[in-house]
C-alpha cells in the first residue's frame, strides 16, 4: 500500500467542551463559525458522546478505540496498560509520520506533572506535550516538553502557542503522510484558580451571553464562568480557522482529514460539586465533525456515535485495517447508502471518581445506575466496576431534553427501565465486566 496516496489526518481535540456551544448544534452566540462550516461542508456527527466523562479515561479510549476499563485508565492518574497499541502505533505501521502536541493525561505524574518519559508517549514519533497541562501552564504561560525531555516555553495565548506548533509541524517537508494529534486544554478550567481564562478582552464580549436552559434553571457556577468559557471556545475556533488557512496555503487541504471532537462536556457544578463525571447531556454530549477525503458532503449523522467509534473511523478513512479488538466501529458506512440497521441503538458510558456508575443513552431515553457502596468517610467508592448497582437516573429526552425530571422509581416507566437495564448489562458484559 503506497503511503503517498494516503490522506494526512489531524485530530483537533478540545477539553471539556459542551456540544451546544456550536452553531451547528443550535447556539446563537456565534462562537464557532469555522467548526460550523466544517460541519456543513464535511460531516456533522450530531449525536456524538464520550464513553467516559473525565479526562484521562476518555483520552485512553480515543487513543485506543477501547473502553476505559479495557485500557486500564478507568480513572485519572493511571497509565495505559503495558503493550497497549494506540492510534500512533497503527499509523506508524502504515508508513505515517506521527506527531503529538499538547495535553496527554495518560501518565501517572508522580515525579513531574509536565514531562512524559519517551516510553510513555504512546508511540508518537515526534512529541511536544505535557501530561497535566493545566498544572504546568496558564493562559499566557505555555510550557511543553519534546520527545527528548527538553522544556519549551511557547509565547502567546496558550491556544495560539499550540496552534503555531501545529502549523510548524504540517509545514515540514516530508515524504510520508502525517497523523497529527493536537490536544488543547481549552475550554477546561484553570485548576489552581478555578476559573476560565479567556484571551484578553474575550470574556467581556460574552458578559451578557444567554445560558443554555439547563444552566439557567439550576444553581451552579455558570453565571460566573460562562463568559470566560465562551471566550476560550471563540479563540479555539479561530485557531481551527488558522489551521485550515495553513492547509489551504500549503496545498494540503484536499488531501487532509480533520476530526474535531472533545473528551467530555461541562455542567458547571449543577449535577455534582465539579464540572463533569455525570451521565447528563452536559457531561457526555460533545461536538464532533469531520471533513476531508471521504467526509466532504457527508451531511449530518443522526445515529448515536461513541468516542470509541472515532479511532476505527480514522483508520478506515486512511485505508488501514481496523483491529478486531477495537470496541467501536467506523462511521463511514453511515455516510454511504446501505443497510445500517445493525448500528447500535444506544451508547454506553462508564463513570468513575465521583462514584462508580454506568449509563446507556438511546435516541429517547437516558438510564444510569450507580454502585451504592461507600468508604469509611461515607463517600461513594470509585472502582473499575461493581457487583451491585442501584437505579440512579431515568430521563425521557424527548419530553425533557434538559433533564430536569428524574423518572426513576415511577411505576409507569417500569417496562422502560427493564428494557434499558437489559441493554446496559449487555453492553457491560461485552467489554469484559461481570454481569452485576
């Protein structure tokens, strides 16, 4: 297979971005004109969901095409299992140059929150990253480490520093196609200050921006944080536009696939004491679009798509055989005419850290369970899986899209719960969990 005819691939990966911040999903704030054009001219994966609403586990799934309990990173602070093959390994084998820029969060940062040893860099040939980027950088103080462990300070706003590095990468002369994974921290909060530091002047633009209905109806931190969050997303979208401009000027646009997605969303402390780690749409529904060869003119995919479906999609689009061990499947058949009746009718979500939970989401229903076990302090136990779960949430998304009315325990919905519980257990056992 000649690598010269294979497309370049760029993954534009944001952190903690809600799906409804995009115009393609109905936002009227004008934050994402470049994403919206990408979704319109390429393929908009309208119903795209994370399989684990927390950073490290979600990232392990996107790197491997496996669920978090299969990768070994079932919560933050763990590393991929020894010998785990990532997208980089598969693209390396197919003759690609592979590069990684930005946040990693797949290495136990016992010694240093930024530097990642060479053997823990996921197989990427070139590297300019930081493990816990939010702990070694700030909005105008970006520090990344190369594959040899040398520290680099990149000037400018953090999004721009990473985008500059990405443009330098795609500008390099090379004989092979490239696979570039560009992983931003924005619009994730800055941990040490618990704020959302937008570029200078950007937060003020959105001081009066209307909140999504779920945030407007529930008490949380959105009134304080929403303007900065919007400003960060605006700058990310401008970076996406810069990347497309660079591809166009380099003559690479027609032979480059760009995937935009996020690891999870943000509920702004309305569902628990922080920003994600829940079954709610605000936590699990993420913006996703793909453009380039095979995806241009693809329209709007309405089927439910999981984060674990994106790795096989990228491999399939590059003409690389999808490993049978991957838990997801390529979305390319959804773009072509044909029978898609075997596509799953639900997505499966694992939840950790705040509690041990599991969830299935269909086109209409959301059903979530949690392990009732607590520790000596009375806090929920977080572990890879559990032997006992209790019903936690049931939402009718058709009647209650903002998930304000929990239907768990209402006799009218007993048959619905029975069906969803059956589906949930089937999905759990399919990825190696014990039937609870």
